[in-house]
């Protein structure tokens, strides 16, 4: 088995485990709130949801971001950059999207390299130089080549689903059933934390890996290092209106937060990412 095949198999296996864990959480929550009958309903729901998440996680992620497809005629220079980078990376051309947000940011999603998409915000086109933008696009293609996109897209969908179910049962629980109310409150309070832990567990090392792969693809680690520093400043200065569950998808955190929120950050510190990239310069040249 080749290195690429092993990486793809590992990513697929982790995705299956996450989906199975989601099913277990839903069934347990259904039993706690409504007994065996509701547990069965949640089991059936989890099967349908998991199948939909596997096949349509990219569409869910793009919809959460309110991303809009763009054609080569809409932005020929962006298309040219991505085509050049995919040729260097040995990848098929992804679909391109723009997120109508002024915060500079970007993400990649999809089931695999043949069904991938790269989305950039409107703000990133205004802030970065062309060289820096190439570094960002190479980073996102690094996620595609490293087989990260399905796993992160599935996690974003899971986090959104668990949070939505928590809210639903919080507001629609039977007031006459103390156990139901306790179950709903526990789900509402603990599910976002559990989702945050899952996001943190799969995202931090993957960002380092995508940084390294992206630097190799574009041929200049400083392009991405400089872009990351500017993107961090931009994300802190300009708020982003997007579903919080999609945070692990983006190249930099779209939300700022300290204290407890900082413990569940899905991204490693920008300073450390930049340090590692700049250490690559003697190797890449």
C-alpha cells in the first residue's frame, strides 16, 4: 500500500469512527430523553444523517458559509492561479466559490480530490498580494492532497447537527418530565463542548501538515507565512457572520475568543505556524 493510499484509508477510517460516535450520542440522548422508542427514532435518524453527511458534507459546508460558485469568467486570475497550483500538486481542478464576507479567509471541502471545492472570501482578494494568495490557495490544496477535507467537513456537519438537536430538545421537551428536561439541558450544554473537542483533536496537526504541503506546492514558504500574519490581523479586525460549527474548515480562526473559548480553538497559534514555515526556507529554497 502506498503512502497516499494509507493516508486516504486512515482519513476514511477516522471519518467512519466519528460518524459511528455521532450515532451513539444520538441514540443515548434519545434513550435518556424519551426511552427506547425515541432511541429507535434517533437510531434511524442517525443512519440517514450519516449517509447524507458522507455524500453531501461539502454542500453542507458551503451552504453554512453561504458560498456562491464562481466561473472562470468571473475571476480569470484566480482560476489561473488555482490551475497552476493543481498542476504542480498533481491534483484535479476543484470547484471555486466565493464567500460574501469581508473578513479575509478561505477553506477547502469535499469528499475527495475529484469532488473538492475551494472557497475564498471576498475580503481575502482585497487584502493579500497575489503571491500571498497563492500561498493560501496552496494551503487549501494541501488539505485536499492530505485527504483532510472529508473529515473536517464531516466534523463541521456533526457539530452543527448536535448543536441543532440540543436546541431543539431544549425548547420542545415535555415540561412535565424532569428527566427529559435534564437530558435536553445536558445535550444543549455538553454537545457543543464535545464537538469542540472533536474539532480540536482533528484540526491542529492537520493545519501544520497543510501548511507544509502548501509551502511545497507553491514553492515559497514565506508566501504562506506572510499571508497567515495578515489574515490573523484581518480576522481580528473584521467579524465574520458564519455558523460557528464551520470553524475547523477555515485557514485562520474566523472568530476571536479567550478564556474557555480559547481552550477549544481548532487552530494552532499563528506564530508557531509561521515559525515552522520559515524553518522550511533553507529546504525549499
